[in-house]
C-alpha cells in the first residue's frame, strides 16, 4: 500500500530516510502540505515568472485581472522572449478539428446543461412580531417535488428539444408544448437512457 506524507512530517523525520535527507533544502522551500516532487517542471520558467510579477503588480494597485488579460499578456511575453514554439491549446485544437479528416462536423459536437428546478422554494426570511416563538410559513406542499431540466445545443447553433425529468414515478397531467420531452424517473436512472 502506498502512503503519502506531507512536507511538515518529512522535515520532522529528517534522519530516518535518506531520500528525504537529500531533499531537505528542496523541502524547506515548498509548501508544507506538498506530498511529492513528481511531474515535469514548467516549460517556460521566465514566462511564468513574468506573468506572476504582472499579476502581482496589477493586484497591488487593486486592479482586476481576468483570464483574458492573462492570455493576452502571455502572448506578449512569449513574443518578447522569443518563444517560437509557444502556442495556445484551443486554437491548436480548432485547427486540428478543421484540418484532420476524421469526419467530425459541428452538428456532432454539443453541450448539455442540467438544471435542477424546485416547485416550491421557501424563503429563508420572514417578518413576525417581537417575542413570538413560532413562525409559521404556509407552503403549497410541493417542497420535495423536483425536476431536472436539460437544455442542449450543438456547435452549429442548433438547439435540441428541452427534456424534463421528474424525480417521481408519475408524470403530472399538465398540458405542455409538444416540443418538450417529458419523462418520469422513479429509479434515478442515468439521464442518457431517457434521451436516447
């Protein structure tokens, strides 16, 4: 069985294991919760340190730093430092999909979002006279009647029919549009089974 030790424990047991003794200077310079020194280091160290100083400088002046700003600054630093092999992953993926003859069209790529919906949401706040011990709130009795709404779209900007999955055995008798797919999910099966 493999065990992990945090750096704080390794520093306390310096004389017990040779490997940790050899790593003592490296262990003192890292976080005390770190477990191992596996994996490759950063590919472009100067670029990473430049970005770190850029973000720290912006935050010292209480400026907002977004991921878009970091990406833009990364491109600028990469051009200044002469990194020819520096590429972004997303444009590379897009060119791979466009150029590679794998038969992948935009209609085959989609996104699906599951949204839990409650019928009766009781507010956490109410107003009552002083010194009353009981505060009663009237509800419709549907606190546990939930449903999951699934909305899907393809990369070609096409929208699939919305899917409603009730978390009970029966479907309520409500007239809905014919473009909405309604299912009851009593055994909590995977939603993919109901979408097929």
